[in-house]
C-alpha cells in the first residue's frame, strides 16, 4: 500500500490543470489513492451525519415522553445538522476532492447560502438551548412558566428566520463583496469555482454576529449555570441534591448540552479565526488549510448524535427500537424511555 501511495505521489503533476479549459479555475488533481481515501473518509462522515441526526429526529418526534421544550430545541439542532449533511457536506465533498465545482452558478449560490444559514442556525439553536438550561437550573420554579412549548417554537422560528436572512441575504444581495465587485469579478471569480469570498468588513461583521457574540453569551450563561449549580450543591448537600430525580435529570441534560456547545465552539473557532484574518492578510491562507478547517467544523454535525448516544440512555433505547422496527407498533409512541 505504501509503495502504491509513493508511486501515485511521484506521478502527481506539478503543473495544475483547469476545471473547464484555459481561463477557468485552476484544478489540482490529487493522486488516485488520495482521492479514494478522501472519498471514503468524507463520504463516511456524510453518511454518519445524515443517519445519526435522522435517528435523533425520529426519536424525538415519535416518542411522546420526549416532547419537551428542551428536546424541541434539540430537534431543531438535529434538523440543522441533517440538512448540513445533505445540502452542504455532500456537494462539499465532491468540490473538495475534485477541487472544482460542477453544479452550476445558481446551485453554488444555494450551496454557500445554505452553509452560512446552517452554521448560523446551529449556534442560535445552541444559544436558545443555553437559555433553556439557565432557567431549568437557576430559576427552577419559573422554568415551567417561562419555557413552554410555545416559547420553544418561537425560539425555533427566530433561529431559522434570522439564519435565512443572514445566509441568503449575504449571498444573493452580494453583501459579501460590497465595494469590491469589480475586483472580485475580474481577479477572483472563475468558471468551476464555488467558495465564499468576503471583504474584511463583511467577514468581521458576519463572524461577530453569527459566531462570536452568541458564543460569548453561551459561555457566560453556562458559567453562571455552573456557579449556581455548585452553590446549590454546597447549600443543600451532595446527598440531598442527588436524591431528586428531577434535579438529576436536569443536571444530566445541562451537562450533555454544555458538552455539545463545547464541541461546537472547539471545532468551529479555528475556521472563524481564519475567516476573519484572511482578508486582512491578502487572502493568503492556503485553500487546503481553509478547506480542512471548514470540514473540521462540519464534523461537529457528525459528532452531536454520538454525544447523545454516549450521555443519554433514552437515545440508546430509542435507537434500538428504531433499528429493530419495533417503533412501527401502534403503542410504541407511549413507551417510557426513562424514569421521570
């Protein structure tokens, strides 16, 4: 295997090719072994992302015990991750491996808009989940009144509306190249390319609005939750705090969703740092590095269902029922997946 890889790399052409002939975008043709490996790795990530989040969506939608405000917000996050797998990761895989875009200009705009929309929706979903957890832990008496199903639906609508405005507005109104249109069309744009090109102002503002401000707010909320939870334990005593099943359930949900938030911020922060810096250093970040950081962020959508499987026994139980086909029985929606 190593010999084959070595011969492939020795045969790798030094001169780049073009996507559609001279004048189109430059194409880097990777060795066959590298292309096959990339398709296997990235293709597996796409499949696991779609199937894993589909299981989360089916479980929360089907089992009545899971119809809670927190889980509706989790459902919205899973839908975001599923759509990212189908609409962004799959065509993005072909673009990354072939280093060309073969699906036309309009689909390119939809692809980039969906990428921005779904990334924004992910962090807004997590932001509202952190608010839900704040009331559950810090204001438990107010929680049933403040965080209702109606409240969760409003949060979800706000998430998707704001994300759609940011994603589609930025690309279709060309706000990302506002002021440098001539430079972009004469020096950057080429046939066979599909990438998000932004001015320094556009990249900074969009990253601050879509990532950094919600990220800082989430960190502040979870820090507050942690401090309140520690104070509650010291006040009531570990034994008494552990005796309440409701408290245990809320703490488990908070810990799980805090972990989900931590994974999201860890995987997306390198990209957003690079995204802000790139315009100010003459767009000198290597495309391969940029692509790697984007895929690192995409993998967050693959990991989320694995986090639920690790932390939640109800997810594992629901998964077994879905795979075995027992979910199709008429009485299965009333199944108790955990003790309340």
